[in-house]
């Protein structure tokens, strides 16, 4: 299964948890971009809060969606607006659901990122949502990065495209979070 196909699979599972009328937060990850594409195709009537220029470009013309853009210092490498100004803007908003990604996930260290600004922004995004989802492709599982985002007990569910090692599944589910690895499984739960 290709990386693009894996992200599409994650998006298919995530979209089932988004209802018309929801206010959702999406980070600037390519997984979130895949979800944004899927939401536009599904013509969901939602409000999207994002710091990702790629997400803004994807949904700017979607007539059913309201777009709230988080500004700040633009980081070309992550196609995102980051820094203190972006985080302060994020903290002024409240959402029903957040979907963020990461660059590392291990049983020992939780959810981590290689970029400090991105880790801080993703943490702020999760803090401003009532329901918190991690959408991460399986190649990030088993890797620890430098900057902590959150522990598993801060998440409601983790979506991934392939089954995770049992050690990570146990660490996530022991904290009360759910793990979804395919579309059918997620729809059964909904």
C-alpha cells in the first residue's frame, strides 16, 4: 500500500467522524490534506480552522465550508503558519474536533514531533477541541522525535492505515483511547 493510498485510507475512516455543522481543526500535514480533499468531495457542511496553507488552498472554494485561517510566521518547509502569534490565534477559538498528525509515536514517549514549533501548534490545536484525534500513517509508529506533543491519555482516538505493534496499541488503549486501522472498523464504532 502506497503512502498516498495509506493517507486516503486514514481520511476515509476520519471523515465518518465528522458531521454537518461541526467545527473542526486540521493541521498542515499531508494526512490532513488527504482528509480535506475527502471532506470537499463529500460536500460536508462544516467550519474548518487550519494553519496549513495547503489545507486553505484545498478548501478555499468549497461552497459548503467556512474557512478560518490561522496566521503567523510562515514556514515553507511545513507549509504552515507557526510561532507565538499563530498559537495565540488558535487559543482564541474552540472546535468540536481536531485532527492532527505527528512525526513520531511510541509506547514509551507518546506522540512526538521533530519540529518544536509544529509540536507546540499541534498541542494547542488539541487543547482547543472537545474531541481529539490523531491521524498518523503507520511509518511514523515506533519512532521517537525530539519534541513532545501529548501523551495518549489526551487523545480520544488514533487513526492509522496499518495495524500497529501490540505494544503501541496497548499503550494507547490503556489510556482510554481507541485505535482505528481501517474504514470498516471505524464505521462499526460510529
